[in-house]
C-alpha cells in the first residue's frame, strides 16, 4: 500500500462471514471460524500499517442491506482498507448474477437474503488506488461455479488489490475449523520476521494450503502476467522458450564471486528426472512453502505467484520448467550451499507434489532435508525447516504405489528420518514398516 498522508491517519478492517459451505453434512468453509482466527491477529499486522484503525465484524448477518451499510462505511475511510470475505458464492436463478450467501440464504431466497457481488465493486470503485485490499476465502456452489469458469476470475473493483481462493463445489471439507488458506495466511503473518507484502503472503499461503484441484486462485496467472516493469532477460534457456516468453524472465547472473565456493553441499544426491506417480492412501501434512525472501527474487517482478498460478491451473510442465530455470539462475548467482538455492529446491518439490509426481517430490524433499542437515550446526536436526522437509518427503513417499520406486527411495528417506531425534517416532516406524512390507511383496513376485 502507498504511504498515508497526514489527512489520512485512519484505516479500517472489515471482516465479513457469509453462509457456511456444506457438502454432505460436512463443512467445507467455516466463515465464523475464519473470522474468529483473524480476530486475534493484531490489526496493524492485518492492515500492514500502524495508524489508528476501526474494525468491524459481521458474523451471522441475514440482511444484505446491513452488510451494504457496513461496506459503505468502511469504503468511506480515507486511509487503508482491508475487506475480508469468507463463505459460499451462489447465483440468483432469475438474473444469473453472483451473490455471497448470508446466514439463512437458500436457493430460492438468494435475491432477498444474499449480498450481490457487484455491490462490493460498486462501493470500492471510488477509492484511491493502492489503499484497498480485498481478501477472499470462498467456496462456490454448483450454480456459481460455471459462471466463475466463464469469467475465468472473480470480478472486483479495479482500484483494489484482490487476493484469495475460490474452491470448487464437491471438494471434501475439513469440518468446522479455520480454512487452510486463511490459516496459512495467518501463520505467515506470525512466523515472518518482517511483515511480507500482501502478494507474498498470498503466494505463500496458497502454496502451502494444499488447495483442492481446480481451485480458482486470485490473482490468476493471466492477471499476474499483465505488463509490468521489464526485467533484463538472460539468454533463452534451451527447451524452456515457452515459459521464458511470458514476461517472467531471468535477470542476468551476477558476476562470479571468487570467494564463494560452488561445490555441491555434502550429503546432497543428484535427483533423476523420472516422472511417475499415482496418488495413494495417506492424507498429507501441510507441505512447507518458500519464505518471503526465497531465491533473492528481484523486487520488480516476483515469479513465484505466477509459477503457482501455472501449477494451480494445471500447467504443471510450464511451472516446473520456469522454477527449474530460476533455480539454475540462483545456483549460478548464490551457490549450491546458499539458502536461496534450497528455497527453490523446496519450490520444485512442492510443484512436483501438486503435479502428482510423488517420486520426484520424495527425492526433492529428501534432498532438501539432507542439505539442511549438512549445515551441521548444533541444532540443525531440530529446526522446523528440516522437520518439515522430512515430513514432506515421508508424505510423498507414502503416495508411491509402484513398489520399485518406493523401495528405491525408502532407504535414503529412512536415513534422513533417523537423523532427526525430535521427529515424531511414529513417522520413522511407519517408514520402516512400509519398507519391510514392500520388500516382502517384491520378493514374492
């Protein structure tokens, strides 16, 4: 957000909980739980500003005119504004327009009991650019999803920065708890030494949330690809002309530093590019995502949200190619032992998981854990980063149904788990037991 003048020394946070999204009596999105979680976050962290601020909670509202009145009041604030909306998107069957369902909204009462989505854009349209952020954690019902697919996005005021997710109908919910996207947004606010920019928060939260397939991530890859300050392009990378031509090109590598070693880190193993995997039986943990400063990305154009947008829209090969190209740039610029290089290795691991390539994801997460362990500092084996890498590797390994691939990756993974004394003992026992069963199955065949 831009700097606030003396005459603008007041902000506003408006948190709106619509109707819960429910499938087969299981809650998919619990707006009340999301508002409760955001309610304990300090307002300066939410607003990214230390000025005085008004906060409005709307939970359980049934009258769209009441919501409109609160929205209008918030939009009139001269300072920065954050509007958070969570709940269920639906459609008025008579006019075919999107609405945010409020408490008590039914298919037949949308026109009278739900908030027309266009009201949001209308009220925010007159605000100065750079002062308004809209954060969304929504699920679309069966009536709204085709309309969103037609739009390819979720229309909002052009003067606002819009971040969030809209989950498709039919996904398995997690019950009456904080949604994954909102939870990870809050986690990033709490864990980051310095408050990340909203775009970084969004990219990190969306990347770590294990979103249902087909989720609409805002801003979309197309919106992120809008023209911006150009980067000086490096020579094309062979075999990667497509992704490199989308405006997210690599800066030229920095001159080599003779004092910086370029040898691979001890304990790291080459990862063969072998695409193959099938989903398996074990539910996965929250896979870690890169830190806001990952990869020393130039501030003018951060490629990570764009890469995530490609992967979220099913363009996994393009996302993987672009991430690998950036990893190579970071290796040349910062060295194999650098934190930036490990961060991009984590990004590639999570992209492999999103693509269903659990063999590659297992190898990459294991390699991340080995590299972080090679630091050999006194507490290296007890850091959250090492434990998260091990948990990610174990989860992806459990998804491997092809016995040969699982047997190949198992010993290295188990070796990593044995190096982590603070890891839950059941994880190591699970891996050892599964590897024994795999060896027994293989010998019988």
